[in-house]
């Protein structure tokens, strides 16, 4: 059902942003990156870049990395109306479109935006298949000449919704963990076979990082040089297993 009331859409977005801020602030965030300068709040970060992570963990990055010159790709579905309003309140810009509706216009806007701003894409959204990386992020990175950065995310024993992505809801005061990749350079002007090769490569990497973050969140423990993550300006340090 499409809700056309601007008031209701703004109210829905405000509610999402309020819940995210108050619910997600209770979590214990720890992170580790292969390359600390790949964090957009790191003083040595040099963008633009394309950040990718799986759809079921949207709230982590939504909470942690607002106001980082990031534009989000959102679908044309009704749930994205509210998410778009919430994203603005959380410090993100948005582009609406998907492979099914608004895709060509969204792609053109992404090309323009990606030359000056960071982009974030959940590459298995908006409707799946779950944890299968679509080709769009690879195509954009190849054509724009900017790197991908993959984030594996995990919660400690989260609740899971009965949705296509098994959307994860963290329990209050539980652990949240972030494991990130180095910069992933995609060769320019790839043909269809080249795009598929790198799609599979990045999908495997993102899956491995997610498995690692989920296992870390479940067991607890420490990584050497890990650092507590906060919303304001604390970068992630090098990833090295203790």
C-alpha cells in the first residue's frame, strides 16, 4: 500500500530515526579493519568510495556513520519512503531506484553522485535473494573508478524477522561487531564476464567478513588493536586476530 500523505511519511521516518538512535545506542560496538583509513571518519580517508554490507544489518551503519558525506540507494517501495525520511534525519542523502523500478534514472544519479560523494549499497536488496551480491555495485565501481569497501556485520544472538533477508534485530545491551575489508579495486571497463567474476569475488569476501563478524559477536573476546566504535569520530584500527 502506497501512503501518499507527506505528514504520515515524515512521521514514519521520524519514528524510525528515534527508535534507531535510542535502541542502537545501547549496544557494545567493537570494530576492526584491514585498513583503518577505509573508515569514512578516519582523518586519512580519501573518498569517494562505495560501501557494501548485507541488507539484514542496515541499522548498524545507519546508526554509526551518518554525516559522513554518504548517499544511500533506496528502493521505490513504501518501506523506503519512511527509511528515506529517517536517513535524512540520521545524516544521509538518498537516491530512489532499484533494478525493477526507477533503475535507469537511479543509475544516472549514482554516476553523478559517485564522483563527489561516498555511496552505500546493500547489494542483496531491496528484495533479495538473501546475501547474493547484485552486479550494480561492481558495475559502478568499474565505471566510476572508485573502490569498494565491504563491511561484515554481526550481533550477539539477535532476533530474526520472518522476512526475505531474515532481518536482524539486536537485543538491548548486546554486542555488535564490524569487520571491514581493505579497498577493493575493480578494473575499469569490464565486460559482462569480468563483472560476474568480480561480483563472485566480492560476494565471497563479504560473506566471509560477515561470518567472521557474527562469530566474533557471538563469542565475544578481543582482536589485537580493536577499538570501541562510536558515532562521533572514533576510527576503526587494524584488523589482526589476537
